């Protein structure tokens, strides 16, 4: 049985801050819009325990902020589908086709806001211990390690924030950093160094994970002396950057060497009527506020394109 075809103004792929912001503006503009998200709406925001740098909120939980985004988008008329997974994508200057499990959509314009996923730790044993001691979301899995010793790997805000968060559960948190400096906000750095439950290990590189069924210890190497030592931990949380989710569009969209989507200042890709917003696109800063900005700009330009196509 062939799938029902649906023509509409706009498809937004991805339900993080960028996609939801675009959906809010699309709803206000009365565009026939559908947002597709095959995971939890809210994106990586949901993985943040506390957010203190989003305007309008002195402090708010990541899940709470994501819920507000989603509710506001729906209230403004956005259609959000969390369950109809994308199977195929074909996009060109002249035609855009998004095929899901249930329908074949033919939108006039597309906004790609698929975000980025945590980069896996470069360990030979990563797959062996994935979910059995190697994790990438402290808010999701931190409570499993009540009273245990854990390690965090990374040097940015995420690593600093999650190290602090994990002290709520863990007896001891080791923060492993391959350099002698951090790239995060100074207030977070100060909080980490002043927390008695956190031990910062600078100039150390994680090289091996050990254990039987579950993680029991790791090997760390001093990046200056090259000496290795063992560290007993029950879990490692990796925060070494992200990788863009561009697998479904890489055959059509121009990407940079790291796989991020290249856009112009209007956030248009190399294909007319196809825009990219948020962490999936090439840019210097990746914050919730910059994602929201991207979603706004992408939608406003997509709206102009759609109105031209209607004529």
C-alpha cells in the first residue's frame, strides 16, 4: 500500500531549541508546518540539570525549559510529531521530499535542526562498556552511581557542570583533562576546584577501560611524562565534544570537514529553500541562546522563500 502524500509549507527536522523556536515563529506566521523529532523533544537541553545563563530565568532545569519550549510552540499552532521516524530524504532546488514511516511529505522549504550527539570516547573498550560504566549523560545515569567513584572526561562547560552534578550521588568525582587548562566559564571552574568531592587531574589522558561485566577501573596516561597509572572507578562520563547529526542529508547538503552544515548568513544551505539551524551547522559558538537565534533567522528567511513559492 502506497503512503499518503502531503503537501505543506515547511518541514522542520529536529526538536531542540533551534527547531522549536523555528516552529514558534512558523505558527505565528500561520505557515502549514510540521516538526519531526524521532527522540525526545527538547534536544540536549534535557541533559542539563540546571541552566543559569538563559535570559528570563535565574535558574531552571533543562527538562523544565524544554517543556516550556514545546508547550509554547504547540500553543502558537506548531504541529509536532515525535513518533513518525524519517526513512528517506530527497532534497534539491526544485523538489523536497521527506518520507516517514507513515507519509510522504512534499514541503516548499525545509529547516534542518537535527543538532549534534556526544562524541564517543576513543577507547577500544567503548562499545564493551557502553551503558555498563561508560556514559554520556550524567542527568540520565548519574543516580546509578550513588556512593561510587566516577570520572568525567572533558574540558568545557559540559564537563565542568556534570562533574558538579555528579557530586550529588558519587562519593568521589575525578575530572580528567588532557591539558592544563579548561575552556569553560570561570565561575564553573572555580566551583569545581572548590568542591571537596572533585579531584581535578590535569595533563591526563584516558587510554583504557577495564572490568569484567561492568567497568571497574581505567588507565590514565600523563601527557607530559607518558607514565600510565590505574584509577579505580565505577563509571566514566564523556564530554569531549559533539558530532553533527547529518547522516540523512549528507548526500545533498554541503558539509565542512567535521561534518557540520555550511550555511550563508541567512542560514541557507547550498540548496534553495533548505536552511540549517542550531548545533548542526558550522559556527563558532554552540549555546542555547545561539540555537534560538538560529531558529529565528532560519524561519524568517524560510518564510520569505515560501511566500515567493506560493505566487
